[in-house]
């Protein structure tokens, strides 16, 4: 337990052939700016200096154990919700020929292949007593209160490294699982109940569900109307954490069943009549994604219920927030404690019980130091978002925060793509926030204390799903803040506009998403970084998995996106020094071509080994669909195919230029006769396929406009399509021109 923190952690270590023994807590990790911090080495008695400490690790407990020793397995139990971080040393980045020593079975290797361990992008560095500077990779997982969490067992040490490792545990306040259901017709689905035997099925009837299957027990039942649903109503279900959405419907609901492509039918369903009359369909819904139900039929013909069950064993809680406070000059506190190896009380966590989660609303009470006030003039786009109170019950600490003698460092993480908002005094110094990429919003509420009105400012930053975020403390110099020269509160909202994607293997391993960027890390168990990125992949998401992994034959990679996307698969096809040992998954490139993927002409990303030749393949996937890589075949003379792989996903609507290129590709595939365009009848079929909601009048208007003379001057002798055929370029030119005009008109 850390002195003064009130946060308790117990850990045990098991080594091969030895009995389980307790792991001691070493120290509280202090804020690190420009200096280093001395700790005992985790596997030796020598001193180690840790530097470049990421914000989420500030104030965490460091456990002393040899977690990277062969045969070791550590189990951690926290007295409150917590996040466990494990940092493992790996070899320095550089060329790695096929057949060289693999990290499989090392601490980094087993964590990279473990389903519930999340790779982190920010990793501390350290220097041992000999002056050797080491780097590693970091993984973390959510540890619910009182639930033992075990690291995977280490098989052997990492080749080419000294196998240093660190284990940190940080307390977090965890938000609860919630689901938003939106109805296009205004039908109410706000009334909920726990799904169980005998639960009332609908809000306007007394019918109860009986013979409830085990897979539904404990889920959230949305008790909407029984029959009084307007025709054409579309329901959108959006959970804030990964979940399975179940649709229970009467068998005589043909309209609903006809639109359930991508949903799977369950073997059994509950009943509400004396006889079984319902069927159940389900689909997996990642955190923050929308599961859209098909339009309802005529009133009375669509009888259904919605049940949402959260996925168990997630690596991230729906929302995690941690806040600690320390002296105004963090670096000075570190310097004063640099020679000590004992826990320090300079940095303390705000008790988790004080980190309260509330929905944002007009009149919400906000306590700052000794003053209490209410929010007024709350913008509509903030109403209903999650408000996180950053308060402390300690009067002396509250006074120190109010006077600016102490500072708050707040970190957050959301399972879904989200927007984090920092609520500050409008007169506070904003330099720290803007330097960290936060943007000020035009609208903001006021803080009202009796007759005192204090204008506030709202700063926003978007984060990817499961990405950690550190909210920096505001500078205190020359502060004119009327309330507190500090972040007053944190507000979090699921980003419904964000594009997200997911990649999962058939064995349950979910690859980590990160932004495609030069110098970005590529794999989860290696330090190699991208040296060059082709233009076609820029702006996308890169999915990080193990390096040179020995996947089992038959392994399938499943790629899905929250909207239409293009998936890129980059595979090693040649190694100039050992051609026969190219890590191509025993022939994956040829299988990709046979499965409809296309070979890109652009050069592949560079990863630091000039002897490795990578090839880029891509395929487009429509919204609400999933694409799979072909199953990995069995190589001759080996148990598992070696595979050097990168996967990236790009939203096809991420920019007008990309969307135009994708539309051109689609348009050309329909031009089976190579006329350079489409006939009127073919254009009608294309529009009906891709714009099913376009009515007859709208369809005719689009076709009529597309059939008119070209907007730009083209002569028949220049290869322009014959009469009656609409060219690809002309159609898209009109589409984007009138789309832009409509957008300007709407803004006006």
C-alpha cells in the first residue's frame, strides 16, 4: 500500500518449481518532467533510473518482482478498480531476418498474444547502473475491484535483451455500462429493466417474458411500446462498451427479418405467450458503434424487444478516470525525492469515491475548493454527457488547490471513440491545453454562486477507442482565474461522428489501433517504427499485432468498420538474403488475390529493414459489413506459418479526394462494356443499389441531371463516351459540384 494514498494492492509471484510468494510494493511513481527517478531494479539489486514517464503512470504503485523471468507468473489483486501496466524490455529496433531468434514466449511475446492485454503507445525509458539506456513495450489491462488478474506465464527470456521489466498499478474510477437507443419516429425506449425470468416485456403492456435463455440473463431490456410503433421507424442502438445486441421479435415480423443481414439467429428465444412465438437475432457491437435495426412495418406488425448484454473480460472499462494532486512544482518534488527508495507522500490520488460520474444538466452543482455553484447556460451538445467531479474531501488539500499550491494531473480512457472536454475558468491560462492539442469551443456554460457569475471555457480533444489521455495542469504564473487556476471538471461524450475500425483474429486476439503516421510503432512486441507511409494509407488506422508471429494454420483476421472503408494488408513477399524464408503466411499474397483483394501499385511502408520487400493489397468493404483475410494455410515442414504483417483501415469518406477515387472505382466496375461511362438504365440500377432510400422523384432528378450535357467542354473526338452514356468524370464532377452548392446553401 502506498503511504497516504489509501490505495492497496496485493500481488503474488509463482516460479516454476517454487511455491507462491508475495511481491512487495516498492514505491509510488512520482511526476517526471525533465529529471530521472531512481528505483531498485526489478530483477537485480542495482539502481535503475526511469525517465520519460507517461502521464497515466503518475502516482501508480511500482511492484518489485522478476515478472520477465522464465517460468514466472504474477497475479495482482487491487482493493479498488485499477489499471495494471507491464513494461517489458525488447531488443532495439533494426533489421530482423527470417529465422532469427523470436520473442515468442518472452514477457513481451506472451502479452502481445494475450487477448485482454492492451498495447500502450507511451512507454517510459530507463538506464541501469552501467549506464545502458533501455527501451521496451508497454501493455495494460483493467483490473476490477477485488478480482485477481494474472499475467501470462513467461516461457523464456527475450533474445538480445537483459529482460528488464516493470509492473505498475494505478487506481481508476470506472464508469458504468450504458446504452443509448435512438428512435427515428420519437418512440420512447428510455424505460429499462434487468433481463430475467418474469420481467415485464413492454412499457405499455403487462406481458412478461418467460423461459428466458441464459445468454440474455443480466442484460439490459429496453421496454418500448408493444405495437404502437409508426411504420418505417428505425432504431439505433449504441453501447459505450463492447456488447452484443439482441433483437427478440415475433415470427410474424417479416419486414424486420428481411433486413437483418449480418445478424445471426440464436437457437432459442424467450416467450411471452403460452406458446413459443419469438425468434432471436444478435450481432456484436464494438464500443461506441451503432447497431441499426431495419425499418418497422405497418403499425401492429412489428412486435419486438431489444436486449443489450455487455461483453465480459474487457481490457478497458467503459470509462476510466484517475486524478492525483501534487506540489505546484512537480520537478522540484522529484528532485527532492530522487535519492529515496521509499514511498513518498508528495503525490497523492484524489480518493476514487470523490471522482463522481454524473450526467451533464442545467443547474448541476460544481464544488470548487470551499465554494459551491451551479452550471448555467449549458450548451445542448453537452447535455447528457458524463460529468466527472474532480473534488477532494480533504479540507487542507482543497485549500491548497484553491490557492494554487498544488496541482491536479488527470488521466482518462474510454472504451469508445470519445471527445474529452476540460472545463476551466475562462480567464485561466490556456497555454498548457492548446500546446497539448486541445481546441477551445465557442459555447460554454457559466458558473453561478449566488450573485456571482464566472464565465467558463470548454476545451475539447478527440481520442480513439481505448486511447489514454492526460489532461495537463494549468500554469499558475500570473493567473487571473476567479475560481481556480486548474481544470474544474472533465466531461466525456461518445464521439458518434468518429470513424472506428476493429481487427480481431479467430483466436480472440484484438489488434491495437493507432493512427497511421511516420515514426509510429508498428508491432506490439518490437520497437520498429514506420519510416515511410504511402499516400493511400495516410489518415487511416494502423492495427498493431505481434511481430513475425507464428499464427496457427486456419487463423482468420476479421476486419470491420463503423462505416464504409478500404482495408490494406501489407505482407512480406521477399527477403533478399533468404528468399525462401519470406514470412508470407505460407502463401497469403496469392490467397488474397484469389479472394478479390487487389495488388496496389504504390510502394509498401518501410519499417527499417531494406532487405525485406513488402507488398500492399487492398479491398473495399461496405458499411455494416466485415471483410476477412483468407485462412492461413499449413506450411510444408513446419507447424505454424510465419507471418510478417501490417494491417491498416482507411475511411473512404475521410476526404473528398479519397471519396471521389472510390466512387470512380465503383462506377468503372459497372462499366462492363468499357464505354467510359454508364447507360441511363445501368445508372438507375446503380443508384437503387447504393441509395435505397432515394424515392422515385429523387431518382429521376439525379438521372436527368446526370444525362445532361457535360459541365466541362469535351469533344466527341477526344474519346468522350457516345450519346446516351454518362461518363465517370462528368457524373462525379456534377455530384461534387452540386453537393458543395447544397452544403453552402444549408450553411447559409
